[in-house]
């Protein structure tokens, strides 16, 4: 079933947000260390409504404007994207399949490539975001199964399969509708609970086998999390996440991540340019945020992230994606300038 962000919010948020403004669903993103022709700082956007993934080269994101990206046409709603260690691009499609685009074909952008392989599974209910762990295994979040699913690197060969590990959490995440994934430096896996307005961590030791497991850490954010979106870690290990309904981006310091708590974030960014922030990714020490409502992509410098405030973005890419988009990542610069 095709599902736009509007219909996703109705499906997942149900009665709790039936009277709220447009809500969100989920999806999207991760990056692996590239070895491409240019540095690993091309901006990639999952543009769900336009059914494509977009690449903005480093030269196109240095200044504010409305650049034209190279695009990878998907032909269906896209919800997540991530690069493996070989710079192949993996994309979740319409919540039910995963397609791979080879790095060699992506280098021919703006000529849009065809998928090199497709993975399906009868266990997928509605998969969103994807990411790779250090061993090259692919992880996806299944929002309707409230699960985190792993596919071993050796099994990423296409066809129909069953995930090698499926982690659920009936105690904490049974109605959270998670949509994003991110690993911290210790190999712990974090996900968002947008209907519970919480963040969950599963320890590295919990990720080795299938089972119903209770999250090792739950962050409730002291009332600061309203529809939390994409998660990213900065170089110091601090956790950053968008708060869609509040038009803010918040940071939890490393000292706040060790145990469950209801502490308020250490930093809250509330710029007037934030308009339904959803996607989030770091390029070096600078933070990029993608607005769901406007489709604008915003860059904040590291100096602007040191304390709470309402800074003016260093760069604004106007209309970088449609008004329905699912996340951003930085990865290899593969297309032609």
C-alpha cells in the first residue's frame, strides 16, 4: 500500500493527534565512509513525494540558493536511504522492499540508474529508515511491527528473505511507531518513538539475537520531544534529534545518555527558519536540518550549536525537496558536477 506522510500520520498517531496539524510518519538515512571521486560531503535527500533520492554536490551547498540536484528515480514512495562501505546506495521503498543502486552506476548521475537488486520479506509490515552497523549488516526499522530488523551482510544478495535478527520491546516501544535508527560510538542502537515522544536505546549486547527486549535507556526529554524525528550524533557523542511539532532541534549530552531519565535537553535550537523539522545530519561539525513542511534544507555552524537559541542558518537551500520528505544524509559525491 502506498502511504504518504499525511496518511502515515493518521495511521500511526490515531486518536492522539487526530485534531493536530499535519503529522509525520518516518523514514530515512545513514552514511558510510566513502572512497569516491570527491570528499564525503555530498548532501543526499530522501524526497518521498517526488519518489526519488536527490544528490547535491559540495559546490552546490556552500551558499544559499535553489540548486538543481541529480536524482535517483525510485518510482514509488521512498522512506529511507543509506550507503554501505562500498558506496552502494540502499533505499527502502513503499514500506515493503529495499533496493540497491551500485556505486558504479551512481557515478553516471545525472543519468538515473536502475536497481542492482531488490530485497523483500513477508515479515516487513512497514519499514522506514535504514542504517549499517560496523560489520556491514543492514538494519531497518519496521514501524508497524515496532521492531528493529537486521539483515546480515552475507544475505544482502536480493530476493525474499527473513531478517536474521528482529528486536521488539513490548514494555517500552509497543505503540511508539519508531521511524529512524542511529548507532552511537559504542555500537548501541537508538530509535525514536514518535507517538510516545521518547527515544530508546538498545545496547550492543541486545542486538545479537531475536527477541522481545526492554530498551536499556529511555529518554523522555522533559516535555521537549513532540514527534521526534531523525537522530544523529555529533563528534563528541551528543545526541541530536528534531522535534517536529515544536519546530525545534534538541541535543542530549553524552552524560544524559547513560540511563533512563526525563531530563530536559542540554541545548535547544528554535530558529524561525525551522518549519516542521524532520531530517537531520552532520557534515563535519555543522548540522543540517530538513524541514518537512517547506522542503528547505538549513545549515547551522558548529558555533551556533554550543548553546540554546534561535540562530539564523548559515545556508538555506530553498525547496530542496517536496513538502513531503523523509530525511537527509551526507555521503559520497558520485554525480557529475
